[in-house]
C-alpha cells in the first residue's frame, strides 16, 4: 500500500512517500522546505513520526531554495541510510560540472548584497557537497526523458514520475 504525505511547507513542495510491501515499509522524500515558523523540515518530522529508519530515495526536483531547504538536514539524519539521490538537472556526471556549479554559487555568495541569495547559494553548495561525499556518485541519478520516471529500491510496482 502506498501512502502519500503532502506536507505544508508554506511555499514550495515537500512530499513523503510511504510504501508497504511484503511486511516491510519503505520511505522516500521529494523536495523539502522549512517554513518560517519552524527550525525543522516538516519531512524530517514526518519521517520521525512514521518511525523511518532509512530512506529508499531522496529527490531534488530543481535547485530552488523552497525545494531543497532542509534536504541537507534529512540526508545528514539518514547518513549512510539513503538508497538513491535523484536530482534534476545538475549534470553531476559531466566532468567538472559540480565544481563549476560550486564556483558559480560561490561567486554569487561573494558578489551579492542579498542575504537570502547568499543563504540559498551556501545551502545548495553544502547540500551538493554532502550528497557527493556521503551518498556518492554511484547512488546519485539524474533521470531523463519525457516522463522522468524513477525506480527506487523498495518501491517495486509503484510508478513514480
């Protein structure tokens, strides 16, 4: 049975998928945002309330703060217990692409007067570095094609697009 938890994050999106198959529960997170009224990502609170001990997958749909704020906290909490990180469209397999992204966002941090833009840039740099180090390139996928389907472990028979 698939349960979809759509979370109120004020702006942006955050979804926790819970799938029970063969007596086992599997969990996935699609995007995250931390509302102004909270210090904790609602997805992390929901996963804790559900008793999730590991995550089959985490998805970053696109690199806007209201879709990745809090993903670092989630990945850090589940360090070593995340199956696959899906991200669109960061090009991590393209030689030098992550370094180019890091440098571009670092330049934004240096050259902007905007505190929110600095925070956004720093958060994305931190997130990508963490994924690269602790999830690893072999568990980092960038779906492509018309429907961007993903096939995470533990979700056999569920069509996630």
